[in-house]
C-alpha cells in the first residue's frame, strides 16, 4: 500500500505567558519530532495517556494547526498548514473528522440535512447535494427523511451517526476519529464500530483513530502508534504491539487501561 499521509519531524510548541515584559519567551511542547506514515487503506490507532500528544498530532496531520517544525505530505503533495483556508480546500476534500462528543459537535439550530450537507456547500462540491445527504444518512443506518429533523430529536448514538455522515458526505479518502466512541454506551459503541469497519471496506477509507479503548483499536486497527509526553514511543502491527509490546511504557499502558468488549 502507498503512503497516503506522511509526517516527518512534526513538532508543536506553545508559548507560555510572560510574567513581565522583558522575560525571555518560554515554550511548552505538545509534540516533539514525530515521524508517522499512514498507508492508504489502512486503519491506524493512536493510543496513550491524556496529554500524550495524540490530538495535537491529529490536528497537525489535518492541517488544523501549524507545526513549529517538520513537514507534512498528503499523497505526495506538500501541505502548508499556514496557507489560506481556500488554498487548503484540496486537503479538506480528502479528509473528514468525527469528534468525541456527539452532543457538542452538532449545531442545535441547524437541521440534520444542513449539518450533514455543510461540507458539500463549503467545499463547492458539485452534484445533487440534497440527494447525497439523504444517501449518506442511509449509509450510516439512518432514514433519509431524518434530514428535516434537528439534533435534539436524536439519541447519542444517532447523533454520532449524523456526525459520521457529515464526515464522509464528501467522500474523503482519510477519516479521522478523535475518541469518537468514548461518549457512547457499550451497545451503541459496538454498532458504530461495526459501521466504521463496513464503511472502510466498502469505500476504501483510510482510518486514523484516537482511542483510550484498547478493545476499539484491537478490533478496528491494523497498526498502532503509542504516544507518551508528546513523542511516539512505539509503533507497529496491532497484534504485535498489543501482545508483545517492546517498551515498558506500552506494557504499563496496556495493563492500566480496561478493555471494553464490543459484543462482537
């Protein structure tokens, strides 16, 4: 498989507040010298403790933040995260993201049809947009006529399906999930997990999943990247990393995180 997204030396430092005018600027590091390859068609899981740099890495890979150092490529094309929003439309068309909280990620004032279809209008994607919205709602296990309803009329699991529909409505090649299942109960989590697997096979999606749930990573991901204190400390095939971890931090992490069965 070819490499879809490649990061080299990705670093993100944040300036610390100064206590007086002439104080030398200090920085805190969110990510340090990260190298990562995500192969097309693969499913990669990012694991690590809170604050380990997972979400920072995801933001850099999606050009939602600008690295302090390092280089990023998508399908061999250099990505300049500091470029204008319009200049990055080509990347936005190739990527989609599902966030953790299905309640906070949907605008309650907008209908489901407007929420799901927003990327089509924002990215200037041609075609019958309303028909595409209804099609993708059915793809994620909802009814097409739900497009006229509002988020408060749905359960948490249904809202996450709506968020997933919005993330894939423009047919991206890379789908990123930033803890997309953690706010759901176990039964709904298993349903969404199964849906992600089906969409990956059917549409050839490449998946990058941030998760604290080792069960999710074990069932969905081919590869695992382990992060600690802003650095990648271990990576490799899922089975090898989870069953034969090579670094002590990974062993401690696996021992401390409870596995939630997905019921499949």
